[in-house]
C-alpha cells in the first residue's frame, strides 16, 4: 500500500457496494472536486474528504476499479466515505476557486504610468491558482483580454485564427514594456525624487512615494537617508531637531512616523476647538477696539488751524461736537 495514498487501485475487479450506490448526480458533483484543492471542510471531515476524492478519481478513471481496504479499517473507511458522499450530495455547484478571490487587474490601455502596476497585478492573478491557468495559451488569452486601445493593438498582430504566435506570457509583457515602458526608469526616478516633498501629506503617504521611487535606484543607506530628510515637512523638521544623531535609515523612518502621528493628532485637536477660540478672540477685540482719531484739517495759507483756540481768540468757549470726538 502506498504510504502517501490510503487507497490502492486495481483494475478489472468487482465494484464494491459504495460504487453501485453512487447516483449520476453525485458522480457529476464528485467530478467538480476531483482536481480541486479549494474545498475546505471541517478538521474532522478532512481525512474523509481525501478518501472520497480518491474514490471519485478511481470511478472517473476506471468504473470497474476497486480499492483494496485493510481488513481492520474497512468498515470505518466505508462509513467515512458515505458521510462525505451524503455531504457532497447537497452541493449546488463547483467549490469556490481561489483565483476568484484575487481581483482582475484594470484594463491597460497604454498609459505608461500604469504599466508597472498592471504587470504586477496580472502576474498575481495568473499564478494565484495554477490549476485555473495551466497552459501558456490560457495565460496569454487572459492577459490579452485585459488589454485595450493601443496596448491591445500591439499584441493583435501576434494573434491569428484564435492562436498566439508568442511563446508565453513573458513575451506579451516584453512587447508592452518595449512599447510603453520607461526607457530610463532610473533617471525618471531621480528627477521625481528630487522634486518630492511631504508638504501637508502624512509621512506614511510621503514615505510610500519615496520607497517606490528609490527602489529603482541603486542607492546606499546614507544616500537614501539624506534624500528622505530633504523632503520632510517643516513641522516634522522642527520636531526632529536634536533627535537624529546616530540614527540609521530604519530608525529615522520609525521616529518620523511617531512624530508625524503626534503632529497630526495635535492638529486634529486644535481643529476641533479652533472655531470657538476664534470667535472668543474676535469678541474680545471688539470690546477693546479703540475708535479711530478724527481727521485733521489743514487751514488755508496764512490762517490759523481750525482747532487752534488761541489763534482764533475763542478762549475757553463752548467746543463743537467735532472737537469732542477728536478729544475722545
């Protein structure tokens, strides 16, 4: 008996009762799971499922096959298989496929900035479940259907009578990279990195953009650290004063994340209380506002100024309303 398989299969022997009791409907449902590994029964149910999966394969390959049971556990195995068959009879369709849990990449129509992400998503989708895309034709067909516009036009000449003239998926990706890829990704990354600044963004967002660009450059830790420091915000620079001595790249990043989180927490708190404080400040200014001085007038040439009482000879007579306002 094969230690890796609890069943030995021989040909041209009478079928046991468990085979004869299987209905056509159950056989079809067993056929759906013969090549599947995505069925996830309970832990106590798992070994029985493996048994009936082997039984199903034997039925589909050779209906007259018979497993050779050990005499001491024959009844136990038959009972376990019967329970699994009864459970499978309630299935309404094929078990869920693991590849379906991975979303399809967005249609790539030739935008250069989207090519790198599209290729990464395409590879993840195709190789998330090799049983769904086992051949190069299936992989290339799926990739072709995720192309549009001028990107699909680049591959169309290599499709004739529904067949691809290319060897595999890598050839499709190579054609797309030659047509829409960056001819000098390192120079582009250096240029973008030089202009990259945190500004009002959170440090985590700024750092993600930094990592994406610096990954295209063969820079050491010191060069990456200097470039990262150059782009942090003014608020973060103030908090970093006197704290960065002796820090390597990873520790500097961790410190920036901590300080930036504290800065944004404080800004959020100030924003939630800023309206009432602003209103109180304006009310206080209105109470303490000092009236503007009255305008002064210039007398005609050779004459006294209008408010010069000594010159006019009015002495300490009654003052006008304009004078009162000016003295206030």
